[in-house]
C-alpha cells in the first residue's frame, strides 16, 4: 500500500434500523440494492421509500446506476 493508491470506493454501508436504532454493516451490492431488509435486532422489515435500504437508512448510498439520489 502506497500513498499514491486511489482511495477505494466505500464498499460497506452502516444501515440503521429506523424503528429500534440498531446498526448493522452491510456490503454494498454492485447493482440494484434491495428496497426491504429485515432488522436483525427487532425483526421488523425496513421498507425503503426511496431507491433502496442503503439510500434510505445507510451511511453510504448504493452504487446502482438507476439510483438518482
Ligand atoms: Zn430494528
Ligand atoms: Zn439506492
């Protein structure tokens, strides 16, 4: 690893459950991300209103070309 290495695009996003606040680190998919995910803490389904769960609840948005956010 040298200083001239380009910064890698973030490949992980911290998704926070809007219901209980539990945070989980998820890998960002290369393409379309799912719009729903089950919280491992409270068991409720997180339903994204926008593009996907990463765009709505994640610390890093998805990389899908169709994502316009
Ligand atoms: Zn939860
Ligand atoms: Zn998205």
